[in-house]
C-alpha cells in the first residue's frame, strides 16, 4: 500500500518520472552500501534482535511520512530522505531475515519455505495496491502510510513469540568485521556456480525490475487509468507472482532449479516487452501477471540455490552478497530508467532494458553453463554445510 501511494504522491508533487527513479533509488541505495556489513552482523549477533530493531525503525519512518502528508507540508526532499532512512533500516535486517530460513524449517524444506514466503509477499501485492488505489482516490495517501506503520507491529510480535532455534553457526569470535567479510568473499570466489548465480542476479534487477518504478507513469500517462488503475496494474503483477509462487511450492518441492530459474528470466523479459508495447489495460494486466509469475520462478530458484550452496557459518555473509546483487543494485536501474524515461518515454525505456538483459543473461550462461544443471535435490546435504 505504501509503495503504491508513495509513487502516486511523488508523481502528483513533481510530475517527473526521473524523480520517481530518485525515490526508488533512495530506498534501495542503502542495500548497495550496507548489505555486506549487514551480512557480517547477521553472522555475529542475535538475528531476532537485529530484525526487530529494523522493523521498529521502518514503522517510525512510515508514521512520520503519514504525519507530514496529513499536515500538507510534505515536499519532495522529505520523501527522498524518509525513503533513504527506511531503506537503511531494511538493508540492515535483510540478510538476517534470509539467514533464519534454514534454521526454522531445515535444509530439505528451504525451497518450499522460500516459495511460500514469496506467495504471502505477493498476496500482499494483490490486496495492498488495490486498497491503496481506492484510498488515494477517496482520502489521500496518508492513510496507506499509517496502515503500513501499524503493520510492523505484527512483525515485531511474531519475532518476539515464535520459537526460533539458536543458530550454532553464528560466529562469536575475536575476528574483525573485515576478516569475517573476507572469509565470505573467499568462499564465493572458490565456488564457480555460486559466483555466477550472484552475478546473474544483477541482470534482471538493473534492466527488468525498473518496470515497477515506472508503473505510475504507465497508469497516468500511457494508459490514462489514474490511481485506481495503478493499484490494478500492481495487483495484476502480484496475482501472477502469487500463482507462480504457489506453483513452485507445489510442483517443485525440491526447491532451486537452474532450468526453471533461467526460463523464468527469459519469460520475465518477454513479459516486460509485452507490457511496454501494450495500450490496453486488460493486455497490460495480463502481461504484468505473466511477468510477476516469471519473476518469482527466477528469484525463488536463485535464492534457494544460493541458500543451499552456502555453509551455515557463512550464510549471512553470502546471502548479503545475494541481497546486494538481487536488490542492492536496484538504484542503478531505477535512476537509469527514470532518467531515460524522461528523455525517450517509459515504453521505449523498458524495451531497451529487456534487450540489454537478454545480452547480459546470455553472456553469463555462456561463461558458466553449469547453471543449467543446478538443482536443489543434488545439493542436500553436504557435511561441511551442516
């Protein structure tokens, strides 16, 4: 809800696709800067406390955004600053969130856990944007910000009550933060498949995912369907992603699959091109649903494979690298897409990005053909990863 309302608010205040990119970049730039440090933290301190602090901080920033919007004093620099602060809190908690999954469900169920987590996340993408689109039209953007602030309370409650086994793999040793980081980087450098999985993750993030940043532009300027239409577009993408996640959980119980991952990347690119070329709301929604499903196929498989290739003692650090390449480089794509959309239009920008993504993905696969044959079932379990 907050993402939908915030995008509409920025466009209403500035009428600038480029500044939409700036806000998106501000919210994700901390991942680029802090994820490696956050990964070390996730391997050194209590992950539950780290996550709780991250959630409380994000709640406070959402509440402040709501107050400023209700008071009608909100200006662009305040939005950008609050996006940066909330992104910082999220960046510090993301590797810890990723790293607790195997401790909660066991390595054999990691793939299903990631797929089901993706399903609940995308269910919120179905419901939230539709509700936000209606609320923006009726009462303005602030209500969505307030509801987001309150929602973090549920997450903190779960973190304080769920039974979470202590992770014996946490490193509470004298080694420095830098030493821990180098240890993780050395391991990745020695595992070719893991290294190229991390490299490949940056391709869709930079060149395909900017379609999310530009959705308000398509809703207002290309399709002329307004704020409720923006909610509809986001919900269509979320519906496809939800169905895609459930399909992975049911049909691929082993989790990560190199062929599914690479096939998802191909379909995602085609879906983005179809959305960029469409001038029909119905066809745009269909293209976004396909894109959302393919996006989940790719990221669920990639995440699972990275989890299974990571030894427990290094999991936080390696997953911080995955967070960096799969999410942290998003500011590069957001800024580039926003600027390019200002110059050549949003549809052409997405088509160009899809073309570059195709070239980058092909080059990565040629350099590491082993990615095709990776499968979660052959990665369980390794003695050194216990």
